[in-house]
């Protein structure tokens, strides 16, 4: 599982100009089963996305296509973790440690 932290690198007016395209991109990732939760940070200086994927390279490729990235208004920090425990609703995302 991955925590994707977006940090705005441009004024919020520039971010807002790309917001509809960003929402469409989010919808595509939800439909593909990659994203499981997302939202703005408070204060509004970026956002957080919880994602599942085969590997970090796949997730980095997806984040590189975000209109916020291609529009040069945010930077991503990608953190991978092993979801050993989850709420019952997220049980299908539980992972085992290797070896």
C-alpha cells in the first residue's frame, strides 16, 4: 500500500485552474482500483491519497500523469508500507511480510 502526499508548489489559484482535470484523473484511478481514499490536507497546502499497486514504479508512473504534476503545481512524496492490520472493510488490502 502507498501513501501519496501532494504538496502544492504554486499558488492555490494555479492549483484551482487544474482542479477539474485532477478530479477526472482521480476518478480514472478509482475506477482502475488503484486509489482507495483521497482528500485535501488541512490547512490546504496539498492532499493525501491512499493507493494500492504492484510496485512503486507503477505508482510513480501514475502520479507523474496527474494534471497537478504535468501542470507543475505540486510535488509528490510516495511512501510504501505493509498494511498488516486494517479495518474489516479494508481486509482485502492486508499484506504479509515477505520471508
